């Protein structure tokens, strides 16, 4: 009996919250909507309890990037919902060596599409692995819920899915060419990336516009640009000997002093450049040391009276454009190669990660469509957000091939942290914005 009462209370809470959200968003129906568009808005309002139930179901399945079974379970749930919207679904498996679950793809079957060909991006995984603290879906207030990945990005997945279902309910997908791609390892992509993102990139090339459903940073702000991410490794070797001789020409300065000089020169030369950041995440030095790239860990042995002969520093480099990345690397390479302290040698290596998503004229044109949608929904114009506020994302892999917009997903706070939240009151508007944007782009 207690279990029945508990389930009834949960259902009542979800329904009440959805009704309050509907009331708060009733004013968003602007006069610029067609009859078809208004019917989509009405469908979304009527189906908010189901949207929240779908969010809860997916959040309560742990789908950390390394939890292969969990990622597949979430994929199966979303596949069923996408099939209900008339999309053809398939699972893209990855080689066992990558130790990742794979990806979910859903596509319309239109033979003679109208408008733009769309590529929608979500992801099934979260940063929360099974051994991390549990955080089941819980409604905290009338407007806020918490749960693993509720905001990043199961909430964004629900925004995309409900928007597609709203279009399907009005027969508006029959002339649309849309591919929805949910990666299973966005938070920790399998290596090599050419394999884990190979199918993703090739399918995207068949489209014209990419819409990413990562978290919204505001109701009238989207991302027309995102920074890319790469890594670097600095290895310094030096003469060793008794510390009483340090700073002399014969004994030299040691590897730790030279590594410190170099990373400080990086800071002096590059730290004020807009959108460029670089961070030394680990530094190991001593008489004997080792560092394992695959595990991002190492150890060292040393004594205070021995000049350290080895030091390794590993860090990241974030940038807006490829030109900015390449220029920063050139500056860093020059610092490493010149004015070395006595008795030291240094080598730096760079590894590409996720490319940058540069701001383009095409992205701005898609922004104008979204701004028109937001205005017609009574929220005013939509503007481009600060690229420096976002890290790298899957959409950046394909930014060079098409127009791109990201940040169309759910809103909330604390992504990647225990207690991550989603704003339930803002969810109806964000689903409506997504549905109208996709509809207008495919006309």
C-alpha cells in the first residue's frame, strides 16, 4: 500500500509541475504563428507530463561513458520514442577495442525533402560512472529537478525528441530530411577519434545545418561558436648532480627550474589572448620519474640535495579557431626551443582533440531564424553567446562542413557535478523553440 501511495504521489507531482509550466508558458504563443505551428505548441503543452516522465526514466539509468550496458539501455528508450515519431532507427557499434557502447541514429525517410537538411546532435552518456554517488531524478521545487545528466544532456535529448514528435503529430516530418545522432561517448570519446567519430562525420556531411542540443545558457542565447580542445606534453631533461652546484654553468639549473621557466613564459606570452586558454594539469619531476599518458598518472623519486634530471608537464590548450591554435603552438614551440637554462634540453609535443567551431556568416543566418522563432513565442530576439563560456563538443567535429548552432537543449545548473539541476518551467519553451526552428528550416 505504501508503494502505491508513493507512486501516486510522484505522478501527481509530475502532473502538477507540468500544469504549472504550461501556465507559465501560455503567454509564449505569439501572433506570428501559423495554424500548423500553433497546433505543435498545443501538442507540446499537452504532452509535458510525458516529457518529464521520459526525462525521469532516462536519468534513473546510469549511463556513464564507460558503462556500456547503461548507455545502450538509454539508447533503447530513446529509439522507441524516435520510432514513435516515424523515424527509422539504427545502432552504430564500435570496435571492442574502443571500450565504448556505440551510437544511436534516427532518420526520416523522405525521398523529396523540402528546405534544409538537418543534422541534430545529442548524446546518451554522462560524466557519472556507476561508482560515483547516486543521484536519482528528484523534483526539488515547482521549477527544479535534479538527477545524473538531467541537464547535460538527457534534458537536451528530451527537448529534441519531443520537438520531433510534435512535428510528426501534425504531419510536418513527411517533407523533412532530418538525421538525429546520439553519440554514446561524448563525455569521454573513444580513441582513435577517426573511428569513434568516423560515422558521425560522414553522416553529417550529407546535411546542411547542424543543431546541437547541449545545455541552454539562457532562453534567448545560443552558441554560434565553441572553443576546441587539444593537449600538449613538455618533457625536460637536464644534468644531475649535487644541489650545491645548482645555478653554475657546469652543473646547470636542473629540469624542474627549466620546466617552470617555460610554463611561466607561456603565461606571459599568451594568457591575455581572447578565447585562448592553456592549463598545466600535472607536473612531475625528480631523480627518477615516469608518466603514463593512457592513465594520466605518474610518480617520481627525488632528494632535496640532488638536481632533478627529468620533468614532465601535461596540459590542455583551448582555442576558437584553427589559426589561433596553430599560432599558440608556434609561440609555445619557440619558447621551448630558445633561451634554455644551462644544462637543460626541452621538447614539446601536441595532440589534437576536438576542433573549434568558429563563428561564421552561415551560423549567423541560422541564428536569425531562431531569433524569429523566439520573438514569435514572445521572448524577444535571440543573441549569440560568449564562445569562451563553452568547452568543446561533438558539433565541432563537423563545423567546417556546414552551418552550426548549439545550446538548444535544456536549462539548469551544475552540469558535471553531483546535484546537477534542470529547470522544468523553462522546458516547454525550449521544446517549442526547437520544434519551430526545425519546422521553419525544413520548409
